[in-house]
């Protein structure tokens, strides 16, 4: 028996159309799903222990702790529709109670209709489901956001900073919770908070500045620029375009193996030496798969082509032109003024613990730096005004081409269109950090949310705001 649960993925992975609701058939599998949902939504450990007696075999791993953590993260599930149902299998769509437009697909299998015992429960999280929310006026938006963020902060579901701007002018900004819980240091609007994968936006801009200057060709294989790359097959087959769009087949590097050697990985070259020989997961260009390693290689390419370190190049060609005075990637062991401590809550506990054991030595081109909501506003303004790239390359950077993450992936940006309103940006998440940036070119609005607690704290707030931002 296998029980599979993915609780870490908080980015929206696909969009589903909701069929007209109808009463689901009364099959044994549907009835067992209803029992499972009742126990899940109750969030009661004793209820889970009773339900486990209805499994054909004990679920592997910390099943109860995982589901209690997911219940806390989602607020519970509401049944939206049953996609298919038989006596022994049901596939259903559910909506998260604590998030607008986010749901999951649950597949439950029984051993046999007669026994009714559960064999397998699989949860596919992060589905984007349609949400009907009215766009608000700017003044009404500010009032609604203040109330919503306060509610989440009071419930210990958000700690960090929020900013809404229009054409470079803040219309709402606030900070909540603590940058240091032990010393009771409050978060401020100018607190530096970790941004996770937001670095991918800065990396993509850096690469496009070199493309614009004629120093990098998007269709050139990575070996053109990393001439000593240890894996000749990958060097000759994977292009810069494919690295930027996560279609190179290179996979990821984050996981138990990296955690065990995190202090040894200090430069992009360290990652290349460690991971270059891992095989391609699919033919380059044939599909999409999120690849942190691919963006690490982009950082190495920036260094090889520019002759500068990645950090220096991004500082000179992204941060300084944009006026981003509080963004960087200093090593985690260095003291950085106003940098908040990240707090994670291990499954099965209620205590917030510093996320230090999970942090790399320092950030990479794939993620892990720090920024402020004001710097993200400045970045959006510089990008929109042509201070970073010309119009042609800005459009290339932000126009999606590959279906991914509930929208279309461009170069380090995800493009979404919801209710006819276009936005682009990128998020970032890991234990003890969550971040999201949305840029609305039609109306000039920018939404920036940074949190120093577990995902999806920032994503929830950003979704709430983005669903209500004026369309014009």
C-alpha cells in the first residue's frame, strides 16, 4: 500500500475548470472519502487514530502528523465536485478553506467495496480553481487588505510585510509579527526578509542584459559559455532558452543530499562540480519541470561571460539601476542589519523554530537571497520603465511561452491572466520563508508580500490582494 502526500508544493501547478455541481453517487468509495474529509477537517489526532483502523494496512511514514500539518496550512477542504466514482475508487476536487482559488485533487482507493478498507489516498495540491471575487476600488481594497492581513496575523498565520503600489507610489504598506521572536523585535516595512526563488527574476534579467548586449544567444547550448562543463552531452544539448524556461531536463538539487553538504557549496562552481554528472530527466525542450539547478547554471554563465561574480554583476546591472538598496545575498553566517530570522513549524508541533538548519551557506542564482517589499516595488518600476532592459527584451522576459504553475512560464517570471487581468511575477518558498511579487502592467499596480514563516503565508495574502486589485 502507498499513501502519497505532497505538502511542500505551494505554488499553483495547474488550472482546472469546475463542472456544474451535482450530488455525487453514493458509492462505498465516496462515503469513505466523506469520512476522510470529516476527519481531515476536524484536525483531531484522536479522530485520525480511529480512521486508521479502516485502512487495509498501516500508512507509511508520519501520516497523521503530515495531515495535521496540511490541515493547519489549508484550513481544511471543501468538496467541490466528484470527477469520477466507482465502488472502489473516487477522484474528487476540493477547495482549500483558507485560500481563494486554490484546491487539490484527491484520489481514494478501497481494497474492495465489500470490505470498505482504504488502500491508498493521494493528494495533488496546488490546483488553481476559478474564484468569483469582485474587483475593488483602491480605497476599498486598502480596507479589505488591512482587515484580512490583521486576521491572519492575529491567528499566527502571517508574519512579514505587505506593500501595494501603483506606478511606483505605495498605496498600502504594513508589517506584522516579529523579525526576532526571542528578542521581541517587530517586523518593519523595511525589514529584510528572505525571498527564496525570487532570485530567478533577477537572474533572468541579468542574462537578458547580456543577450541584449549581444554576448549571449538564447538558442546557444550552455557549453558555448561553460566551456569546461564536465558533462559533454548536457553541455551540447541544453540551451540557454531551455534553462530560463525550465525545459532543459536538468531537475533539481535541493533535498537530503544537498542538506548534508550545504556548507561545502559556497559558489556556483561548487554546485556544478557536485551535480553536473546527474543524467537528464527528459529530452531537452520536450516538457517543463522546475529546475533550480538550471538557474544555478545560468548564474555560472553570467559569471563566465561577464568576468564578474554573479553577486557583483546582479548588483551592478539589476539592483543599482533599480535603486534596490536593501537586496542581496550575503552568507547566512554573516550579520546583515535588519535581516529577519525565518521561523518554521515542524509537522506535529505548534512551536515556531528558527530555520537556520535548513539554510544554505549563501544564496545562488536560483534563490535564497533577501529583499524588502519596497525594493520589490522599485524593481517592478525599473522593469516597467525600461531602466533594466529595452522594450523588446522586457517583453521577452515577461511573456509566458510554456504552460506551468497555473499560467505560462516566461524567463524567470510566471505570467497569469485571471478574469481578463494580466499579471506577471514570481514567488519563493522554503521552510521559514515565503514571498510573492505580482506586477499588473495594465493598471500599474504592484503587489509585494514577504513572510518569515512557513509557506503559504505570503501566497495567501498575495492571492487575496491580486483577486481584488482594480483592473484599470
